[in-house]
């Protein structure tokens, strides 16, 4: 009986790990016969698990969705990864999930074996999370957009522009992109007949969703992150600058807090054109690089850098 119960747990774990399995594949994994697999599937159904079977040469088994959820079977690395993700979510860029994440983490810790619970607890005690002070994204808005992307349904939304105005956009949503601090939507704008990148914290969806659409080929050969970085770099900011950084492009890309299209200029220099509605914020981004740089074509940014430099010198008594 113990052997059968252990095999059923392994079988559930396999069904959770992949969408479709043939009977031969499951039998080979568990070192049993296909007849045993059929009997085990019948046991799972009697226990309330929605196991679907299809006949024929390409038939197999699939764990469907239902009211009776199977137990969550995780290996050590998966359990720790989920705990880390939940703890990170409590101080992240998505609003309204801090308390929910904390509750889920408590439930997870209660079922973890002692050795994993100690690892997760050590991570909690000795990690100081960085709180994000910028604009956050509503969790409901994020899931609404993700659902429209998944179901290929048109999405109409009110969009707050950089200058505080409001506009209604009708789009075919394709992908959500998360940078280190912001969420972006890549969508085909039906009114402008072109790809556009939208900041999710400025989106207020209108429901219900529109009709279904046929997905278009993604730009940049499917490199969505690169396309979004370029779109953000070309956005209509109030202030822009051309910045030459005296460091390799790869190193600068890792340190930039916002996405940007960075062009290498030799082995130890690169150039990019950041923008912002606030020159002080733009100066702060550049200061965070930790590299020497030269600013071209932005008197507002230059003036802000002078102000910051004088303030720092006063701070050390120079």
C-alpha cells in the first residue's frame, strides 16, 4: 500500500510537470506496466483528481482543471524559488499583493520540511528588501492584460500620457515586458497601424474585451525585450540627452535602472539617449551607473548635474 501511495504521488508530480503524457512514457518513468498506469489513473479519479484520457496512437493522459486541486508537489529547489519569489513580491512593483504574498508564504512555510524551512527563514532574517518608491501596477490590471494577450482579444483602455492627458487606445495586445522597475505592454495600435509600447501603470482597461484577433509576427524577429527598450528610448520625453559612457556597453546595460538602446563605440565606450520628464531624475539615473560619462545636447540636464555636484561638494566640506 505504501508503495502504491508513493507511486501515485510521483504520478501526480509528472502530470503537473507536463501537459500531456502517453501511457508508455509514464510506465517507463515509473518502471511499471501500462496496465498499472491505467489502474493508477482510475485510483486518482476516485480520489477526485480530474485526469483526462484520449484513445488512439497519439492518445494519452492530462491533468485537467477542477474543483479538487491536486497537492502541490515541489522539489527542494522549486520550493525555495517560490518562497524567494513571494518574499520579493511583497516589496515589488505590483500593488495590492503584499499582504496576499505574505499569507501565501506563511502557508508554504507551514508545509515545508524542516531543512527547507530553515533555509527560507535564514533568507528572511538576513535579507533587507529594497522598497520600490516609483509607480506601481495594479494586480487586476496586470492579469486583465495578460488574459487578453493569452486569448488574443482586442483591448481598449484609457491611457494617461506623459503630460497628464488622457487618450483611449484600441489595441491587439501581444506581450507584457517587465524591466527591473516597470511593466510595459507591447501591442499593435489599431488607430496608428503600428507597434506601440505602453506603460502598464498608465493603463486603465475598458471591459469587456473586444473581438478575437489573429496574432501578428512579433517585431525584431521576436526579440520583444529589445523592441520595448527601443520604444522606451524613443518615447516623447520632455527632456532628452545624448550620453557617452566611458565603459563597455554590456556593463552599462546591467546597471541601467530603465531600458535603453545602447550602442557600443569601441571596446570601452558606448552611447545612448535617455529621456525623462524630470532632469533631476535623469541625472539620478546617470549617477547610478557608477561610470564616467559625457552629456551632449541637454542644457537642462547639464544644469541639474552642476547643482548636484555643488551639493555633494558642500556635503563633504569642499
